[in-house]
C-alpha cells in the first residue's frame, strides 16, 4: 500500500488479512513488535467492522507518515445513511474520534493518512455523519 509522496522502499507495510486491515508506516524506527491484531475492546455503536489494535505503536520513532486502510461492511450503515459517511476512527481518552478519511465505494475500504502516529492504538471503520470534507473515490 503506497503512501503518496513517499518512496515505496521507505514504507513498512503490515496486513491483517482476516480482519481486512492494512497499515503502512514511514518512520526512522519501526520495531519488530509493530503490527496489527484484532482488538479485545468493544466496538463503538456505529462501528462497521471489528476494532483493530496497532501493536507497538508507541515504539515507532521519527514518524513521517502512517496510512491506515480498513475494510467495512456497508450493510451496517444506518438506514438512510450515505455510503460516503464512513471514516477511520481512533479510540482516544474521550471516546472514538473520526480521522479525515477517503472512502473507496468499490472496494468498501476507508483510508486515513496521517503525518504522525494516531492519538490512540485502537482503530475502527465507523459511521461518521460529520461534514469534514472527506473524499470519495
């Protein structure tokens, strides 16, 4: 999974196939412990997939970019919701915070690209009806 603007040889990629989750990282140090696993946390009410844990996130050093891509189930959208109202959300101290995300309707994936590590280590694809300028492909 490429990160726009970065040489692919500098990108470390991790996939959790059975959960439909991928992450790509550009960082000075990506430890061997870094990876993905299903989270034991309860999903938020508006989750469209199971939560994913970014293992070893705090051990990343000199982070330049993190790209998180999650498969979601569009049948879990609330009645009348737009299929573009999907975002990657990260679990923070006060709940789940949606990130600026791009929705791919054909692949039913949602992707967020950050210039630093996310505020928390647990992420999920969720319903988000806020108007924050997300792009749809």
